């Protein structure tokens, strides 16, 4: 005897925000072998329908975001849901509401409260393609009412959005102002602390003290290093602030790209040497008359090169090369470091995005995996895009054992006409 395979359990999607109704339907239908999927809002319902491809949809009408009528009309617009059973399960049974529900595209109508005894039979009936739509007495009027409801709802949503947007804009102004003032207020005392720190490093009494207590020198060095780091952070915040508020203008001039890379690299030479990271770069052969903003491009490249050294372990390798085509120059910064998880790669260019754990944080910016604010690459992208270029990263993932490395590709048009102003990067949000 050959056994035929068991039929696949039918899937029912119930779009319902009331948990007790959802539980009741589950209790009645699950023992009959149905798989029940619950979605609590109209939008989640549409997503769940597309994802799970149910055999039948039970639709509450009074939902928190869209009405069940709107969800039905939306679903019917998809080819795959054109003929599937969508059954309204609702307490809205007055004539006007009911007529609108029937007009919206449902293939069945059941009134709440649910009649437990007859419910499974009705479900089986709809699943077999049954329809039991009561006649609408005045369909034209029902259609008019439904269209009015749709447009009123749309208008209300637009007005709510407009109000929320205007509030966000106000908050944005307050936030920008807060960033500017705070960074400014921090800068002044920091400059003083830094000045005294440097003084202490060379002051004869401290020097004498370090002869007998060497740790005193280390304390002062750590203090100065921390202040330098804080200073860099404040500068980064200022740069993002100026970029997002359109306050940076490109100062375009014919520049030697090799020289820019060299300058960017100089900031990290010492750190690379200390950590025995081999940096491969030849200054010759780079385009010499590129119309770019020297300082901004240096800053952009310094962020990428600094990261390459930072995320590469001691003894690793970083290389900086270029490829020139007829209309672009591509700068390729490759490292033999920890790599970047594939799922994070599109987000690392967002502001304040840093996925390294802070337990790797170090006071030295170039220590292996030393933590940062997550602003460097966002600044870099804004600058590159302002030059009409683009940046992306390639990495096979992150692995601290295998060290798969990362490669950043920065492309700048050779015939760069440039923009006079750095555009506001839409997803660059300074302080949250
Ligand atoms: P941060 O200032 O924190 O370094 P960035 O915007 O420069 O911020 O970089 C964002 C995140 O991208 C970093 O925190 C790091 O996790 C990851 N990242 C950037 N460059 C590299 C690289 N070369 N290798 C590995 N991870 C990197």
C-alpha cells in the first residue's frame, strides 16, 4: 500500500490588533490543523501576506494604522491576492460601514463576536472558494463613502506627518546649536589643559621628579595624549556639524594627489612604525593636476588610512595604490586587518556608526581596534561625494583569527568640476 503524502496545513493570516480575539481564533482553528499567523497592524499584515502567502486572510476592520478596508484594497492590487479569500471579521456591522467594507474588495463578511460552533465550517467554506457577500443596497453611495473615508484618512496622515516633520526640523536646529555651543565651550578649557600638559612634559621640576618616579612622566604623557584625542573628537564633531549645515565650501585648486596622500599618511607614520605596520605607498605616478580641495581630501583620506592602520594588528600591512582611467582616478586603500562584517558594510559610512565594542577602546586612536566616535567615514563620504566621487568598501567579513582585511575604493572624477558647497548628507545626523 502506498501512502499519499499528508496535505500541507492551510495557512490563515489574521490581521487583528486585539490579542484576545487573536487568541480565540488560534484556539478554535489550530486544533483543526490550520497554521495561524497573526499581524497586529495593517502594514504588518501586508508584509506578512507577501512573506507567508496565506491561503486565507481574516481581516479586522478597526486597525491602528490603516483600516482593514484599506488593507484589503491594497492587497487586491497585487496580482497574487486578486482572487484569494479575504474575509472581514468585524464588529462594524452598521449598514454604512458594512457597505463600505463590502465595496473594498472582501470576499466574505463575518460579524463579531465569533460564533465558536459555526466558525470552522465558515472558514472551510471560504477556503474552498465559497463567497457569501450580502448585496449592497446602494453601491454608488457606498463607493462615494469609501472614497471619502480614504481621502480623509490620507489627508489626516499627511497633516500628522507635516506636523511631525516641522517638529523634527525645530529639534534639528536646537540640536545643531547645542552641538556648536558644546563643542565650542569644550574647546577653550581643553586648549588650556593641553597647554599646561605640554608645559609639564618639559618643566624641569617634573623632569627631576621623573628621575626618581618614572611613572610621573607616564601620567603626564597619558594626560596630554587623552587631551589630544578629545581635541580630535571635538574637531570631528565640528566638521560633521559644518558638513550637515552646508557650511563648508570646497576650495578647489589644481592639486597633486600623491602629495595629498603623503600628507594624510604623515599623520600616522609614527603610529605605524611603533606598531610595525608596513605601509606601502609610492608618491610618484599619481595625477598631479586634480581639481580638488586639498585640505578636505587630505582629511577624507586620513580617515580611511587611519582606520586601515587602526584595524590592522601589529606587524600587518597597509597599501595605498591608484588606478587611473580616462575619466577617473581610483584610490585603493587595502589593509590586512580584522575585516568588516558583510552585514555592516553599507552602514559604516553613516554618522556615529561604530560597531566595535568599547572594551577595545583605547586612548590611542591608532591602537589596534582603538574605538572612535564613528564619524570618520561619514565625513569622508560627504567630502568624496562633494567632489562628484564615490566610496565603497570590500571585505569578506570580520575574523580576528584569519585577518581577511578590507579594501576601500575611492573614486574621483578626473574632470571634476566640483561643487562649490559640500551637500548636506541626508543620513548624516550629528549628535543623537
Ligand atoms: P571610527 O571613528 O569609530 O573609526 P569610522 O566612521 O571611521 O569611525 O568607522 C566606522 C566603523 O567602521 C569603525 O568603528 C570600524 O568598526 C569600521 N571600520 C572602518 N574602517 C575599517 C577597517 N579598515 N577595518 C575594519 N573595520 C573598519
